[in-house]
C-alpha cells in the first residue's frame, strides 16, 4: 500500500505511522473515529472510546464501569439485572424493593418464577400445599377454610356432607329429607325408583314414595271407582263404616244423585238417596 494521500477521512491529517480505524468509505484517525462513531455513555455522558468495553441495554449505552445497579452500585456487567422505570437494578435490590415474599417459606419470590397469589398473599408454586395431603396444589382448584387451603378431593373427604343413600361426598345440587342430605339422583321413590327431587311425594314408615306408588300401595280405595283416595291436592272423601268414597263419587247407587251433605240409607252394598230408598219399599 502506498502512503501517498493516506489521510484521515475527517481531519485530513496523514495516517502514516499512526493507528487508524477503517469505517464506512474511508480510514479515520482514532480521535476522529471516536468523535464520529462512538456512543455516549448514558450514565457519565462521556464518549465510549474505541478501546473501551461497551455495554448497552435497549437504546442506552454504557461504559463497563458505569453499568451498575442504581441502588447498591454493584457492577451489572456479568450479572442478571432488572429495569424498573429508568433505573437498572441487580436482582438482589429489585427483590428486596419490589418482589413479594412467599408466605410459606419466607423467601423472596424471584422475578419470572412461578407463583400463586390469593387474598393479598403470595406463594412459590411449590410452596402452596394442601393442608391435608401436603401435596402442591399448583394450578388445580382449591378451597380455603380459615387459614388452611385444601385441594378439592381432600376438602370433600374432610368436610363435605355425605349422601344418606350412597355415602359419597355431596358438594352441590343435593336435597334434604328428614334433615339428612341426599344426592338428587339418589333421592328416588322407594317403589318405582323415580327421582323425587322437585316432585310431590309422601312417606310411609320413613320411606319416600311418589304419589302414584303411595296410592297404589297404601291408600284406601274408593268404593265407587276403585281408585286410590290419597287426599293430596285438597281432595276430599267420605267414609262410612269400612267403606270410602271420593267426594265426587259419593252418589246414590240408583239415580246417581250426589249424596254429599245429604242423608242416605245403606242397603246391603248400595247407598241410596231417600227417594230411591222409599220407592223400593
């Protein structure tokens, strides 16, 4: 290479025998290179020379010695750090000032670590344990009970009422019969096994029955129509000796006139109004 015309592209001084840096379309002497191409340190506001180790974060540049924690002044050159607003903080300072403390182990919950927050308190994910089985609850559902927390299976096993019929835990949608809890699907008619939840029913010897089964099995039968007399729904009936009638069935055996509230005369298996009884004499 000839030295003739080998000058700095900026100040035009000869670079013969001097250090230079090739940048862009031409060589530059060291002072000119620093003046034109070096970045300014965001901390000390001085140029970061070509011979300095330069560190940068986002759009900010620093001398190695200026890249420090804004709180404790320790170097961040080879350490993890966090940006809080305009401030760069080492992990220790950030955790002490901004991170939560695990309520279980009393240790800091480090930024980026998996955690659980509930009711203003924080846990490491592996520290949030079921108070019964002591297994980590993780992302599963849980149920609080005063100062304790339970996974759903443990809570149901420990606290939930048990169905009178199947003895399994009853957590929702149950019914109460004789002050005892039942699953809706377990509360059925003793006779036909039809579900009784939300339906009219009655009981016989403490066993629940639908109205139809109760009528068929236990109710008195109308002497006229032979259907059960249950009395449900406000139905009225008439009894005479060991015979029974629905109100609307209690009528003269001859003329079918209603005998409700009227005098009548029994004649063998019949009941007669006074007129029909008189005409048969």
